């Protein structure tokens, strides 16, 4: 069975998906809900006396007519698709376009189909990809010779999405751009760090075919020409950039609240352990088990649950061969998503212990593999030797449901909002991890209450003792630019893929692996393109890079 399609960020629109942290999903929803007053209409260039919604309705019919003419073509070619995109953007989205344009940077070439606002908005257009085994082809990832990079046969093909990203990264004139694969469009931004692919995609074919006016209004408000700023302004001076920055500020606030949630989850777990396990309290009293040792095991349990949350939300947990029935069994009775939903029901917070027994089934399955649940053998974090006391203990449902709730939900303005683990960046996870190292667990009320030390009592925390400090992504990327890229270029020139996979990248103080993850992504991107420019297999390349090239140690075993 083929791997299920990766789950998009849920923003309530059937034809619009978000990948990565380009603009926060909540920010996109706010954009789609723009107040249709005269000021907003003027911002979008609507003529005086017209309303925003009536203008969007008019442009919907114009755009739909252009799409219908294009969709009647048997097999649209590149030029036919480029003409369709030109007419669509000029007559329905407010653009004035020029092109095609061929740019060069040293030995690299960038074939940009159209440009708006004097080069401020590059637009790459590719024809739709042919269907593969009954499924739509991925025109964004299909490498074509007309988008090739370099001369003399070097990387003779390139995918349109890669071309646009490369150009946005290479030029200071543009920060945002559009790429079309037939009647699908992606909004992309300068993303030189390559931490993770990011875009907002709209399926215009579905929008026009199924009369999805709300989806059209959302994408029109998002990518209208006015959103890219004025021609004479700096590349970053535009509504899109301001929206992105506003979302990042909200994200920073959410990240701080998330750290608090994880701390509260640990408190709930610790209290549940003390309440339900007199023998555990006796061992702590006698010194047979110390609080730091218990807390380390608790951290591993929380890390496991966070791992499940991220892997499930990104649809990365099950191998491709897992059947639908197996996936459904896991999702309906065992997964983190099931725990998260169960935690919202008051009656689930009882004194039984069944939920913890189910969680242990998942942990053991991920240690050794379990075909009945379709789970692979991962070992490592799920090694049962790392949590012997918790595995032997009881955890009341009320405690575990509190943990699941704190790891699954944030409360915003009195509303329950699901934590978006799917799009959590490495830096955000690292920030949470760094905060946990500062916690010093203790017992109060004659050993009956689990708590964390405050003030001067925290001076011996794991972060200070081990010298663990999280490196921001901007510094990691600078280091990769200066230290790794020249090595990769030399290896590629001397021996291609084999020479790259023969490299050893070592971080002697790896922490949560931020530098190593960044290095692995850059290497995997290069290996995948060199192996097969027509259809790069990034996941296979990443597996090979991680297995052969990436090494890290740290004096803090919890980091590793």
C-alpha cells in the first residue's frame, strides 16, 4: 500500500494546504476573514464604490473562465500553461507581468517564466505532471530540462519548485514568489536555511471545478499583487512579510506557553506517580531511587509522547507497507491523537490505570516492532531499560489524561486550540528542551507532593551543570554556510554522491542535534538531486546520510 499523503495543517479549507512555517495557519485564517470594509477594499486596489466581496466574486468568475479554457486542453504544454497563468494573474489577481526572464549568477542559470513588480515577484510555471499509477503526478517536484541549473550538462534538469526556491535564495530583489504546476499554485519565500521546505499551496482546479468560493477568496486575499508590496520598496516591505512576522510573534508567545504546558505535564505525571505508588515513595525515602533519577525517566516518557505527537501529525510513524486496517487500529485505541481526544472528556480523568497500560504497549512496540499495530522497531528513546521504575509503576488515568491534555492543547481566549506539533520547527523543540533542563524536581509536604524548585534552589539544574545552551537557528545556518558548504562542493566535484556519503560530520557537543539536523538536510538535498534530478528521493538520501555521515556526542545523556 502506498504511503498516505502527508497530513496538511488543518485550516478549514479543502483546497489550501500549508507546509512548514511560512505563515502561521491562524494568521492565514485571519487573512481569509479580512473585514470587507472600504479601507481593505482600497488596500487591494478595488475601484471606489465597489465592495471587496463583490470584487472577489467578479474575479472568481473571470479566473474560473480562464481555467475552464485551459482545462479543456487535452495535454496542456508548458507554453499553454504559462499563457494561462499570465492571463489568470493579470486579469484576476492584479498583476502586470513581463517575461520570460533568464538570470545568471556566476555559473548558475535561473529561467523565470514571468515577473511582476519589476522582478519583485518571480513566477515559475510548469505544465501538469502526468498521472502515476492512477494518482496525480507531482508537477512541483518533476525535474525538467527547461529549468536546469548550470551549463555543460551540470544538473541539466531541475524541478520548478526547486528553481523558484533557488532564485529566491540567490537574489536580494525578491523575497516572495509563486510557482505553478498546472493549475496548482504555491506561495514560497526566501528560505536559505533549508531547515525545512515551506509553502502555501492552493488547488485552483478543485476550487473552480467545485465552486469553492471561500477557498478562492482566501487565496486571492493572500497572493493578490498588492500583497507583495510596491515596486520601489525594499523586498521585505510588504503585507506578506508583515503577516509572517505577526505569526512569528504569536508563535513565540505560543512557544513560551508550550514550555509551561510541558512543565505542567511533568508535574501531573510526577504527582500521579507519588499518589499511586507507595513503594516508589518508600524507595525515594530510603535513597534507593533519587529524584533526579526518577525525573530523568519522567522526561523520557514525555519525550516519547512528544515524538509520537510529531510523528503522527506528520504521518511519518507507520511504514509504507502498513495496511489501512492496522493504521486505524492504532489511531482508534493507541496513538497520541487518541489520548489527546480522550483527555478532553471529563469522565476520562478517573482513578483507573488502563490508559498507561496502553501507552506502555506502544512504547514496547516501538522498541522491538509490532506488526499488529504497524509500528517499526526504533529502539533508542523507546529502550525499556531507560524507564524501569516507570514501567513497573502505576499511573492513574487522571494523571495521564492531564499529561496528554497539556501536550495536546493550548487555551487561547477561553478556547481550546490544538498544539500544532506537525509544523513545530527544530528551534521550537530545542527551546522547549532547553527549558526542561532548568527544572529541579523535589518533594514537598512530607514527600507527598511533586514540585519544582524555584529561585536559588535551581542553581544545580542540568542545564548549568552540563553547560547545555541551545544554539539559535541563525547561528547554526551561518556555521553550515562557512564550514559545511565548501566541503560538500569539494566532495561533489571530486567524487559525487559517493564522496559526499564518505564524509563524517561530527558535533562533540550535539545537544538536541540542531547542527547535525541542519547538516543532514543540506547533504540529503544534494545527494537526492545528484542521484536522480528527475525524481529526487529525499527520504532515501536522508536515511543514507544519517546512517553513514552524522555523528554526535554530548556529556548530557538526556540530550542524546
